C-alpha cells in the first residue's frame, strides 16, 4: 500500500459520498495560485471536521492555523445557526488569501480571522473572555502544541472537543530516538493531556496526505 493507493481511496470516498464541490476546489486553486504550501487538511478530513462541528452542535469554534482557510470553511459550513469560527493565522499573506476565500465561499459573515502568533492571540482571547469555545482545532506550528493545548484548556469548558492535526507524521511520533521539534512538541502535549486526566485518543489516518492522524480530547 502506498500514498497513491490511499489517495485513490480518498478520491473514491469524495465522489461516492458527496457531489462535486466547485467552491471548495476554488479555495485550493486560489491557495495554490498564491503560492501557499499545500498542507491543508484533505477533502475527506475537511468534511469530517465539518461533521464534528455539526454533531457537537458547536456555535463557537476556534482554529489555530488558518493557512488559506480551507479547513475553516468546512467547519464554518457545519456551524449551527448564529455560530462563529474564530481562526488565527500568523502569516499576513496567508490571512489575506484566506479572507478572499471566505468571501468567495459565502461564509465570511461566520468567520473572524485574527492575524498574529497563535499563543499571543489565544492569550488575547482569554483576556477578552472570548470563550468558552465548543470545539477547538489546533493545526499550527507543532513545537508550540503544548502551549496551544494549555491555552485551549483555558478557552474551553467541560465538554469542549479539542482536535489536534498531524500527530502521526509518517509514524515519527513513536520513533524512540526521534529528536524532531515537531514530534517533541506533540509528545509534550500528549503528556499534558494525560496529566490533565482528560479523555483523549488519537487516530491514524492514511489518504491523500499520506500517513498522519488526529488527536481528540474532551475537556473536563
Ligand atoms: C505540515 C503542517 C500541517 O498542518 C499539515 O497538516 C501537514 C504538514 C507541515 O508543516 O509540513
Ligand atoms: Mg495540519
């Protein structure tokens, strides 16, 4: 089994389960045209995030790491009426592309984009008492995952769902001698989740993005 096979199955699921979605394809095209790195969630993962938002009835969603807003739009589409996504992006150039995508996708009224470093913006949100958020999606620079987790706990409430992207990275997470700062960040975050005693799990995924996975925790 290889990435091409996994991507073929993703393509099959996308075709089998939903009609073509030119609006979402246009977002990815705009991102590519602007030279953004193609590290968005996959279409299947995006749909899944949207379903999670819907299943939890989330009305306040926080995303750390907007990039071009692809995952943001999937989650915005899953919001209950009156719901809102606050999304945080450090790179002004990415944020500009994301803003145009939100307008083009017709969800700009449901999204608040804050430009700044994730930790600083989360601190600001806490100071403003902008929480509690119902669902928090962490998908930014991995060395800061422990800090994002810590602040997510403070911005959440009992029952808040926290999802973290890219916790597997081709299996590197479990390599004993791996010294990659991305891996170290995610491991330290796992230790904090365990120490907090929250219910947490992680699922490996294969697909068009290769072998990776999500962690999920539900706050106490
Ligand atoms: C990278 C980051 C991501 O959030 C992702 O989903 C895939 C790759 C990266 O930095 O390489
Ligand atoms: Mg990611």
